[in-house]
C-alpha cells in the first residue's frame, strides 16, 4: 500500500488546493473522448477510498489504485503552472510503501 498525504494548501491568488478533492476531480473527469465502464472501475475504486478518507490527513491506496492515480496525475493537463501543484503530484508519485499493520497502529 502507498500512503499519500491529504493536504489543504493555501494558494496566494487561487482557491485552496485540497489534495483529496483535486484527486477525486482528476480521476472522475473523463478525457475528451469519454470513458468506458471498464475504464471507470479504477477511477471509482480510487474515489471510494478518497471519499472514506474525508476527515483524514492521509489515505492508504492499494498498489493498483496508487498506480492509476499516479498515472492520471502525470497525464493531467493543469490550467496553470504552480509549485503547489507540482508538489501535490510528487506526493503521489513518490508516495512511500507502508506496511498496513504498522500504518494502522498494530503490531506487524
């Protein structure tokens, strides 16, 4: 599993950058050509996990979900250049692998 921070970053002249909401928007917005039901499955899996982490400061993603979110973020076209967005993408791409038992505070 990968542990990804869910930050809410204040940006000077733009709305706050809420990582969780940005991730949800990126995985649920279909490309110009649309999305098949088969293509929706990983998007909905990531969205469900993020929905369940609404009050958390991080989210744990299964490897397949992490790969999907990482790929979508790296392929996404953002409306402007910003260090905050680059940091958000890096927080996913470089997310550490974690032992689930340790991450949940249990003995391994």
